[in-house]
């Protein structure tokens, strides 16, 4: 590419630095480095938020639709099914209430990163406008419960109940849903909305079992130990030395609250996150009054277009997500002025420019230049989930907060007393694992159950060499089964947008089958094969082109390891806008192409 650009950075030097930082972090054990939360680690999954354990008789009733998961996916599917006239719906949820990720993740500072007016589902339907541009977890959880009430989804919901097996009974033409409460529910249709980041994981650090202090994972925050609540005030930490392991999107949000109250806080970093401007603000009631019917869909589509690189007349959201696109358009204009850059070169330059800005922000906000240097991320934007926070970086100016940078190597070992990094032991009273969720493990392991179809084949076997579906939502041999997922479906950073499009599509098919008294609906082998070919025809890589192989390791790119199934299990490579259009055209055609009804 032309190096004559007048930018204030050296692209070659940055490319080399990114390469070095990536290689430093590559490890042969990839996904195997993490510990599954089972057996002696199983207690990390206990639900700290329920006060009364449910003790009930097993349910063996028949229902029209079982929805697995009471997070946004299950709630949106339930809502769209209700709107399509489906009455008999049972949501099965392992937590004590609706909310999914927002039920579990109540750590201090938990907040949506996508603008709340786009992110919170069904706002117009519930006649609700969020209180702030970026809602905190408490409001999102309350909104989840409000959706449940509005659509009468509490009616048959089974909480504190985990699905253990899903088996098709060919004689009955029903799914038999077995659960942790001994239920054996007969369901005509099942939709699986398990959520993509649903199973927390621990780092496989030597000595992890030896630690004698207190520990918990951020997705099961122990407020009995820390005091306070999601708004902060963790007063019980005033005499505690705390280590938090991990600096992903979760840690970025809770570290400011830990720093505020802990006697001593060690933030253990393997790879720094990009931390962009949050710029939260309360909702202007006058603006809310002006919103016309259809406003939420319009806003979601505007946002999705901008983050998909499609210029819009107006940027309705105008935040860190859409800003990167602004930078690309700027590069594009520059290119048109005679530099003859290819699209790939332009995108790389825009990315360098944005990352330079992210790194400059660290210098602005962190007083100690040595600490600031360690907090700077050296990789392409979107190699890792971008984060947005105004409190995280200044936390490192506090005298009680220390950044423990592991130079990309991670924690060396855990002892009885604390955490060892580069030979130095940090003695602590509590270790908080902010180490994320399983992504690269098998679908059945993450879901916690397997699915056995018409020929008793397990879905995990059917998908052994990669996902096989039509539109990411149904597989041949698994009648009346629907999936809400990104694999072979659409991908957008605004995940509830994808869930809504899937919910509308599934409700369309299920309500048609029920209304016309079809016993089964199944994806044909030909349609499944053709969709697999369509997916393979794109080479977007995992997560729709995010986190490519040259990225620093993380869950976006299978921890930097080759994954033979990645292309086949990737989202639809044509982008979410084309995918949503394709689904709508399919529905509008009215032919249910690729499905057989009986
Ligand atoms: P992540 O997987 O993003 O982060 C895990 C962290 O643990 C990383 O910093 C990782 O380092 C670190 N780590 C893992 N093993 C070790 C080790 N052995 N030693 C030291 N550090 C280690 O998990 P999060 O919970 O932060 O976020 C998960 C996802 O949840 C996000 O990507 C996002 O999609 C979602 N999320 C969304 C939010 C929102 O919308 N508001 C808020 C929070 C999360 P390394 O990077 O080197 O692997």
C-alpha cells in the first residue's frame, strides 16, 4: 500500500508490534487452558441470588412450545410467539427469574455497552424508554421481568430448572424434555435460547485448588462477602486485599467499584482491553416525547447499518461503535483524493488511527507513564470485544490500586495465600475470577445437555464437523426444533437485534404449523446441505470476520488456534443486513422453502 499517507503513526512499526504481542500470547493448549466448572469446581455455578430453593413435583404435562432459557432470546421468542397467537408456552430457566445474562451478571457497574434504546428489546411494545443512554443491569433485569409479565410468560415458566436432555419421540411426535427437577415435559416444539456466553470458566492456573482465601466468578457476584450491590458501595472490602484476574469487558466495568472500596486491589492483566469513551447521559424526557411509532426498529437498523460499514445520512446513536465507521469514511474520502488505497488498506489505516486514539486516551487518563504503557492494547480493534468506560483507567491513579501486568503470560501460579506473577507472590484475602465464559467447547457441554433427534442421533454428532442448519435455526433429523444462535445465522454486535429477527422467523414457522395442524416441520437434507454450502462460500472466519487468525488470541479466534470447523460454524458471511433481508424475503414468499410439513 502507499505509505505516503500523512498519518502520525508508522503502519509497519505497528504491524510488527501487533505481531510480537500476538506471538507472545499464543499457547499450544488454546481452549484447553481453561477449567470447566464441574466436580470440585461445580460450586462456582451456584446461584447466589435465590433466597428460596424451589421444591416442586415433576411436570409431565404436554405443551405446544418449550423455550429453553429465560434470557433475552427466550423472552423475545415468547413475545413474538404470543403476538403470532401461540398460547401454550413454557419457558425453562435455570436461574430464579427471567433476565439470562442480566440475571447472572449483577457485578457492580454491569451496564449495557450497546446504546440502551437499541439494546433493550421490545421497548415500543412495552411503551418504555430507558432512563439512560446506557442502562445499568438493575434496569435491564427489571425490563426483562416486565417483558415476562407483559406477555404472560410467567404463567407456565419453570425456574431453577436446568434441561438435562432433549429427546425426540417418533411415536408421539413430541420432544421429551428432561430436567434437573425430574420433569419429563412433552413439547410439540422446542426453541433453544441457551445464550452464547452462558457457561463461566476458570483459568487453568497451577495451584488454583490450593488457595485458602475467598473466591468467586464475576457472574456469581458474592455481595455477602463484598457488601454493597450493583450500584457499588462494597464496604465490606475496606479491610480486604483483593485480586481480580482478567481485564475483559466485565473487569473494565467492575474494577472502578473495587478500587473505590478495597483496602488493596491488584488488577491482574494478561491482555489490555481497548477502553473507549462511555459518555453516558440521562434520557431527555422531551426527546422521548418526540419518538414516533417505529422509532426503535429505525434506530436499531441505523446502528446496524453503520457498524456494518454502510454510510447513513444520520448517525442516530453516535458513539464509540459508530465512530470507527466514521474514521473509515474519512479514510475513504482521503483515498478518493488520489491515494488509490484498496478497501483492506483503508480499513487497516482506519483501525490503526482508532487504536492510536485509544492508546492516547490511556496517556491522558493514567498519571504514571509506566502504568499507562502497560495498559495500552497493541492489536487491531475488534480482535477483542471493545469496551467503553470512563472510570476504569483513572482507577489506576489510586494509591490502593496496582496493575499487575503479566506481559501476556497470565498468572504463573496460585498459592495458599495468593497469586504469583513473574515470581512475585501477591497475598490476598479474595480472588475474583473475571475470566469469561466458554466459547470454543462443544455445544452440548456449553448448553449442559444433548439433543437426540428422529434417528436418535445426537445434535453434537450431527455437528461434529461443524454446524449444519438451514438459516442457523434448524437441522435435518431434528423436527420441530429451533435454535437461537449466531452459528450459520446472522451476527451483529447488537445481539438482541439478531434474537428478534430469529424470534420473528421462528414464530412465523411455529404459528403456521400450529394453525394448519401440521404435526411436524423439518428442514430437508437438501436445504441443509445448500445452506452449509452458502456458509462455506464465505470466508469471513469466526464471529463474522471478527478476530481473524492474525489477531491476538481470545475467544473470537479460538484462542489463536486453527479451528477446522470455524468456517462452517461461522455466522452468515454476507453480514446481518443481508441475512435479515433474506429471512424476510423467505417469509414473504410464503413457500416455506426448505421445510417439509407433515
Ligand atoms: P473475557 O473472556 O472477555 O475476559 C476474560 C479475561 O480473563 C481476559 O482478560 C483474559 O485475558 C483473562 N484471563 C484468562 N485466563 C487468564 C490467566 N490465566 N491469567 C490472567 N488472565 C487471564 O470475559 P468477560 O467476562 O470480561 O467478557 C465476556 C464477554 O461478555 C464480552 O466479550 C462481552 O461479549 C460480554 N460482556 C458484555 C458486556 C456488556 O454488554 N455490557 C459487559 C461484560 C461482558 P486474555 O485477554 O489475555 O485472554
